[in-house]
């Protein structure tokens, strides 16, 4: 009798073993980061703020970059009180001159950077044809060009000093396309592709032992992202079964010390990533049905808005934004 054997790809097997990435660093890991320098874009809220404040507890140096300078000063104060060092560089990542100033300031103050985290990003939710083209264009400027500019500046620093790790924050949508997130998902797929290309170029240049790049791929997470997104869906921004931001913050910091090329964060992101590798059409169909239910059919009505695409917003200043709590309350009210 003929027996058929199926072997999972090596990268899928490795991803299945990544559960420890969402836990806080051990004491020895924390000590390894003391005195290390991190550049963090998108540091005023969400993952960027969470990473910066945690690194402060680990006595690291952080260079905080975002558009909201007053809020960056608030984050810097938290970092310093925890025992770390922090400087603020007000930055619009869609402007290459801002990114160059960020790199130059980092080199002047700290002599270089051990890690560069490209975290700044913004979303746009709605049917593809309903979102203004200008907003799509700006998403590309921020989510992809901003990562290109940041990666370019980081690689120049790393090659000059002989070491460094580039950490680009993508999304599970980097691998699994999601309805109503057309341009956002496309930019995140581009971030993943950029990371893969840089990985090979680093290898070919003979620097793979000292210079590394990793792409972080979270599931939907409860951060100010949702409140800051452009929204033309007709409903309040949301997604099913959101994760808390803590596990992604931990994964980003974990990746600074471990050799990971791509890191889907949490079991939902890992499950979606693997499912799409094995059953792409089925996975895309299920994902589309889920977001249609949560975003289009059941979400409370919301007016159209460009969110924080063109200019920063005063709201959404923390790491967690309380979206999960509001969704639970809304569910109770429907019953």
C-alpha cells in the first residue's frame, strides 16, 4: 500500500515554537539590554510607547520619534524615572529629511544605535473604492516609505559601526490579506518583502553575523491604532478576538536578542500565518467573513473620518486603548 508523507516547512515548525516570544525577558535578558541604544518610531502611543517604557525599566537608551512632541516628552519622563536614558526627536516618518535628522541626532548623542524599530503606522478601513485616493497615498508614504527611509538610515548606521538589528513592525496582514484593509495590508506586505530582501542582501554582503533584520507580525491588537485609522466603513473600527498590546511589546523586545527573521505574535497570528501557508484561499475567505461580520454588520455606526492619516490626534495617548472593553459593553447592550 502506498503511504504518503507530508512534512511541514521548516519555517512553519519554527513559528510553532515561538510562544516564549510573548513573555517578558528574563533577568539575564534584561541585563543584556542595559546601556543599549534603541531608536523607536511611532513612540508616542501603542507598541512604540510600550516598548520604550519597558526598555526604560531595563536601563536602556531610547531615542523617541513621532509627530506628537509633547507626548514624546511624557514618554521620555517615564523612561528616565525608570532608570533609562531618553531623548526626543519630533519626526514625521514620511519625510526623509526627518529620518536623516533622527539618525544624525542618535549618532551625536549616543554614538550610534544597536537597534532601530520602525513602528510608526496608520490604517484605513472601508471598501477599497470608498476611501479617498489621497488617503491611500498617505498610507503608502507613512507605512511603507517611512519604513524604507528608516531602514535605509538604520543600515547606514549599522554598516558604519559594524553591527545592529533592524526591527520592522508589520502585521499578520503582511502574510494574510484582509478585506476592508486593502492599502493597509498592502503596505504591510511590502514591509515583509523589504525585510526578506534586506536579509538576503545582508547575507550576500558577508554581514549576516553582525547585522540582522526581523519583521514582527501581530494579530489585531487593542491599541490607539483603531481610533487613529481613517474610517469609511460606516462602523466603529474593530476586529474579532483582539490581543492585548503587552504580548506584542514583549515580542518586539524579545526579537532584539533572538535570531528571528519573521515573528508572528501569539497563537492567533501564528495560526493564521500557518493556515494561509497550507490553505490560502480558505483562510482568506474565513478572514474576510470574520471582518465583514465585526466591521460591517455589527459595529456601531461611525462617521467617515481621515483619522490621524494627515495630522496627529490628541486622543489615543496610551499603550492600550480600551477597545476590547468597549466591544464587551456593546455586546451586552445588544443582548
